[in-house]
């Protein structure tokens, strides 16, 4: 299997300006994801997809390839992952470069357990029908214990297909997960079919103390503490 790693790093972050290149202990944030990818022997190419020349220059200094500047139409506030990855796929294939798996590493997740790329690829190898692999972590606040408020001010259980689900003992609750930003591994066929995940997704479970998603200054400060204390 031939792998390409894509690190999306748009320049227009509003919650934390220039967050993708903010120095985390002296190193630009996106460089942690670049370094992570470069350490894997499975990866054929590591690219940063960005609409910013400043970010492109920093990414190159980190060791990544920046074969294009991402078009503005794929760099809006509401742009989702699929057009970003598909743009890279189309760029490569126009040059005759075919990759079997596309790995997405978000720069906002600088803390990752070792070996995630290898584990994700192994899951795809062992499950030929899997369309993608996505990192997840177990939900702490279970939706069975969530309540919704009606217009009259009363509340009722959020889950309505169980009898008093909020009273089910914790150990009997079905395990549920939320997606993290650590890694996504997507088969080429899934992307060609128009999806970033497909309809048969396998999990790569990560512990809470092994992950962080930087969205604001508080998250950034936590990342510094997690990495260097």
C-alpha cells in the first residue's frame, strides 16, 4: 500500500489567529504533525495543504512538501475535509501519482500516541471491506444521561427509545465514542466514491490523556503543559 499524508493548515483561523504556525515550545504547531509523519517508514509523501504562502514556507522548513497553494474555493470557513483531500488526490493523479491510502493528520493535534499511522494501516489491511479508519475516544458524559428542555420549561430524557435510560448503571451503558483529530486513514476508492469516510468505518481508540485538540488559547496552554511538563 502506498501512503500519502495530508496535513491541512488553512491560514484563516478566527478562534486562535495563525494557530497552525504558533510556536509551541519554540516549534511551529504544524511541525509536530510533519515530524510525526516523517518518522513513519510507511509514508511515501508528506504534504501540507494550505492557502497561505507564509504557512507553506514554514511547512517546507519543517520538512514537508508543499506542491501547491490550495485554491480559495477550498479554503473557506465552512470548507469540509472532503474537498481538501480530493483536491490533493486530483493533483497527484494528474501527475500520474496514485496513492492507495490518504492519511489526514490535523496540525491542531500535536500530541499523538506513537504508531498511529502503522496501526491505522494494519486495520485496513486486516479488514479489506473497511472504507476508512478514524481515531476516537470514549465519551465521558454519556448521552443516555442527557436531558432536553421543552418550551414549557420541563425536561425529559434525551434518549427516548429506552425506559429511563438515565437510571441505567454506568457499567451497563453501551460504549460510545467521539471522533478525535489525531488521524484518519481513507482508502483511495472511498475518496473517488465521493466520501471522506465511506459507510464501513473502523475505530482506532485513543485514551483521553493521549490526545488534545487545539481550538483556542486555553487548549494551546494545555498542550504546552502536556508536552513539556
